[in-house]
């Protein structure tokens, strides 16, 4: 029992020395590093590393010395026990050595005292007839304590000596990754259009781009002002395949193959189709000369759907 207590006390002392050595190394390294930053010289950098190495060697020497001292003290304690208890204690110790390693390990961890020998660990304290046994701490508690101390040493070394990331730095790094992921996702959505919730654009820049696309691809059939030639007139209220931004978008996207209009989705991005469709709606009511006769039926927006009333004059002004 005394031998196990001695081991625990020395073990805790060793852990304390390890922790203090790490702190010393950190402080020495920090001081030398500050000087190195000021002078920016090889000597100061060498001094910083040298102090860390010196602290490590000192710590290693202290650990070896303590282990050596521990073995010597254990042997002296065993000799005293044998002298006090006679040959029976020696025979018992030899018998323990013959036990399986796992059984010896369990006894070392728990320091189990048989019921018939509890008198050997009975303390002198007496509280109204209640006696106290000098039992060892539960193994799970000791294990948690040792793990906690080892973790604290590793934590101290990584975050305060080796320069591990702080919580603030980890947060900033995580936010940077999130922003990059967000930007990458937004880039994939740049050309996506929700056809069920379309609303005609009134942005002058969008309409200018739409006009350019119209002048490049649509004038051959609908003429420059939308008055219509091979294709229908785009300036009146009559539509063959439906008016409004949703219908116009789908017509431009899918085309009308039976009448010679190609599906422009093969050549234009969804955003470009949306912009040229918005521009086409600005042609309504412009009454260009020589306009083709109306075709189809008059378009009446569904209930709840706002009729496009883009200010044609302001749109033209913004594009001219």
C-alpha cells in the first residue's frame, strides 16, 4: 500500500515538472522570438531554438532521475517490509509475481485489500463508531485524472508552444471556407432561371443586353422594331403562343420548329433568354410603321398576374 502511494506521489510530481518545463520553454521561446523579430538575426533565432532544446533535455534528465529515485525508494521500502513482516511477506511477494500479468495489473490499479486483511488499512479515525478504511481511489477516477493531465500537457504544447490555431483563427478559417463554398454555389446558379416565378426585368442593363441579343438573332424574322416579317408582330396585344414573360420565355427557349423558329436554348444561356424576353415585352404598344397584321388571340393576364407595363420611353432612353 505504501509502495503504491509512493508511486502515485512521484507520478504526480513528474507530471507537474513536465507542465512547468513546458511553460518555461514557452516563455523562453516567446522572449527570444520577440528579440528575434526586433533584430531579425540568426543569433536570436538560434537562441530561441536552443532554449527549447535545453528545456527539453532538462525535463528528460529530471524524469530519468525521478524514475531512478523511484526504483531505489521502492527497493528500500520492500526491504523494510520484509524485515518487519518476516519471510512470509517475501513468500507472498514471490507468489504475486507468479500471477498472470492482467491479474497483477488489476491489483496494482485497484490495490485490492481482502476483507480478512482490512485491519491493515483501518485508520485511527472514529466518528461516533464509524471507522474509515485507507482504500485506494477508484481506478476509473485515477484514469480520468491521468488522461486529463496528459491532455493538458498536449494542449499546452500544441497551442502555446507549437503555435496551434486559436479559436478565433479556427473560426476565421471556417468562415473563409464557408464564403468560398457559397461563392462556388452561387457561380453554379448564375445561369439558372425559375420559370414558374419569372417577372419581366426593368433593369436598364438587362434590357440593353436583351436588345443586343434581339438585334443579333431576331431581326431576320421580326425586323428591327418588332413589326414582324416572317415572324409575327411583337408590338401588339395578340400572341400566338401566349403573352407575358413566362410564355415569351418558354417560346424563345423551346422555339416553334413547325414554323421555322429554332429552340434558342441551344445557343443562348437561360439568363440571356430571360433578358431578350424582357426586352421583347417593351416593344408592345410602340406602333412601328408597316406593322404586320395581328395574329393569334389577345393576351389577358391570369388573375393575380400583373400585366407588363414597362415604360417603353424610359427603356428606350436608357438604351440609347
